[in-house]
């Protein structure tokens, strides 16, 4: 199969999938099959796309941590005061 024929086949697949989703009214959160197929087709033609796809997989597997694990403290070194957050929401010196 030639590359232009494969591209036309992928476009046809994307149109069929779009029509199918509209008929069924499904709003899945996953990636559509045609999108994955286009990504793989582009990765076949461009090596940089393969690196991007692998980076996406690696990033999706990593845990996102907003802090370094330490409790939130505010330290004022000039006055020698440390503010600690209590569970009830009050800040005390």
C-alpha cells in the first residue's frame, strides 16, 4: 500500500469514527483510534514524533507532586518567627 493511499484510508477512518461517535453520542475520555493511528503514521515518517510520543507516555506515568513533602511553613528570619498551619485552619506563632 502506498503512503498516499494509507493517508486517505486514515482520513476515511477518522470520518467514520466521528460519525459513529455522533450517532452513539458517546463522549469517551480516551483518545480516538484515528488520532492514535495518525500519531503512529506521523511517527513512521518523522523520528521526532516518536520521541514526543514516548515522552507523553513517560509523563503520563509520572506522579505529579505539588510540594516537596514538607508541611507548609512560613519562616520570618528577620523577626525569628515561624508560622505553623494547624489542622483547624488557624495560624499561630
